């Protein structure tokens, strides 16, 4: 089966990870009045439901051996009595929150569709779908087991637990998921949110492949919230979870439709390629919803969009860095001088690693907190790679053209001085230019290696002439308020002109220092 060509360009659509509820004055007053009355009553009733579920949930596996706990509990009194009570109380909890649930379509049996793929994922309130799926099993973070009541319910659900920070735990979770999904109905259905995070529902972001790894049929499940006020969204930025809960509880009722679509049976090609399988199901669900399917993803806690295997942050660290530098009082010339000092530091014996306290004098900052924030944009600890700050900030500023920037980047990452890059070098270089780690640059490296070894000239050619990677320059690596940083060097006889061609390798670092130290030697873009 061919990959359906219905994916939309991600740059054409608004940020899917931001939702801010906009209320009129009348709606605010109404919300305050109703919320003052309904919120405490509803929270009390929901808490009562959860407190009742707590001991009942613990009873399901009580007295069972480890071997018995490793098998599904789908028969006997532990099933027909306890399962029915938990399902009833779960439904009651969401009813008390004000949800009026309507079910559309037929839920397939566990042999017919071992997986239920639910989208769009709006917030923690989406768990209202569980009672309508016979409390299908879920995948959850291992830390949630320690939360009172929630931990008991996860145990009752016999959920697959995973420690996302532990690679071995992730491998075990994947193996466990595949084992359950291929058990031919021995295990209950699994419910997954393939987007992997919450969005504002304006688009359907790229599906993660976890629900599609086993290559078994899935049943797409759509969640609709047809209300005048969209109160249920809780995203990366905007409305907080407590605001989401308050606004939802402040409504007299909240309509929701759970729509079961026909079972999707994968082709052999989709079974062999989980990414293709995930993409095609995503597009089918997006088409039914009437919204675009895009390549947006959430990498860790960083909202990104995909471009030829590259992950491009929707909130580029470089732009935030420039904003922080300007807030600290640095003018454009001072920012440029700070970048020059970074290059000097990279070439010194101190190297390209720096801690927060070293960033303050290096960047000419007056506030250490600003340095800490900049460091946090690029690193999870107190050390940062100066090459990443330099290249990413230079890429979105007006200090040099793209060809000069690429030459500096190539020189910094050509570790052996051989005039070519390894696959790891390409990944690190693109991560530095974009300002975010890149883990899927195989497609770019393959394109670079098509004519031989990946040289600077070949990297320049691919990034400036390839239809996909041209967008990196024209749409992403542009200074605010400026035109694209497409290189001004023309093609000569079908080849990219190289100002440094024929330069001995041992003079490369000297040229790099001269390039960074003498900004007048670099072509500058004109300000609008």
C-alpha cells in the first residue's frame, strides 16, 4: 500500500500545542457564579467515587501469586463483580463532572481489534472513554503507581508500566505490548492515544508507532466535544490543568461523543512498516474529523515539526536566546561580539564546553539568571555546547549569510579535518544549526552520500537545492523581519561555487578564526 499523500505542510498551520480559552465578560461572570456552586459539589462527588474505587481496585489482585498476576483476570468474581463496580463508579465520576457521553458506532471485540487508537487527545479528561471501552488496558508511567488511588486503579487495570527514562524499561514495555496484542484475545483490548501528548484539536499530529508495532488490526476511536466553549483542552502552553478543570466544572453540562470507526486491517506493507501504518491511520482519522494531518510531534517537552527527518522546534531556542540577550540590554553589535568570543573560546584550550558562570562574561551578561535560562534552552545540566548557541543564534540572526555559516559549522564538526563528515558529524552539525538534538538524519546523510563522501560543497548543495531541505532555510533559518537567508553564491556550471576550494586543511582553523573575528569579511543581509 502506498503512503497516502494527504499530509499537510506543518508550517501552514497554527501551533497545535497552545490553547487559551477566550471568554466574554458575560461568560466569565456566568462561570464564576456557576463555578462557585458546582465546582466544590462536583469535586466532592468525584473524590467520593475514587475513594470508593480504591479498596475495590486493590481486591482484584489480592491474594494472587506473581504468576497469577502476570495473567489477565477476565473470569470469575474478580471480573464480573469488581469490574462492573469499577466501571459503574468510573462512569459516575465523569457524570458528576458534568459530562453527557454519547456513543456512536460499534466497539469491536478484542479478537477483531486488539488495539483501540483514540484521538484527538485533549487532556486528562479524555479518560472518560475508558468506561465506554469496557475499561481497556492502558500504558502508563511507572511513577504513577505511587499516586494514591491512581496506583490502585492502574493495578486493577493490569496496565503496562514503563519508566521513560530507562531504555531497558522501554524495551520491556514494547515487548509486553506486542505480546498482549498478539495473544489472539487472551488479553483484553489495549487503549492508546497515538499522538502521545495533548493538543488543541485543530490538527491531528503525527502518530507514534507504539500502537502499530504488532501489525494487528486497530479500531480508530474519535473524541468529539461539540460545545460552545472548548473547556477540556490542556496543552503545552496556555490553559493550565486546574483552569481546565474549573471551566469544565463550571458548565451546566459538557457534551462528548465517542465515535467508533470501522476496524482498520493493515496490509502486509503496513505490517512491515509501523510508521507507514501509523501515518495511514492518522490520515484516515484526520479526514473523518475534517482537520489536517501534520508532522508535528512532541520531542520530550519540546514541540517540534518534522522536515525530512529533521526535528524543528516550534519555539526555536535561538530566538528565545536572542530575546533574553536583548532583555539583558545587549544591542545587536554586542550580541555579534559575544558570538565572536564563543568562536575564540571554542578554538582555545578551554574548548567548546562552558558552565553557566562562564556564560556571563563570555556573552557580556549582567544577570546570571539569564545565562542559566540560555543554558537550559540547550542542555539538561549546567554545561552547554557553545557551538550550538553560536550556530543556532547566527542562523536566525542577520550577522552572516548561510554559506558563511555553513562553512563555520562544517569546520567545527569536521573532527578529523578530512574535508568530509561522518553520519554522527552530520547529526551533531544539524542539531547545532537547528538548536535541538537530531536523532533521525539518516535521510539527509543518504542524500549527502549519493555522489560520494559528504563534503562541505555537497552539504551546501543539498541544503540549498533539495526541495525538502530548501524549506529549512526559507522557512526556519530566517531572522525575524528579514528575508530568507538563502545563499547569494550562484551555481557555476551547475556546481556550487566554493570560496574556500583548494584551501589546505591545516589552514582551515585559521580561516575559521578570521571569519569569526572579522565580521566585515562576511556578506551581511540587509535589514528590511
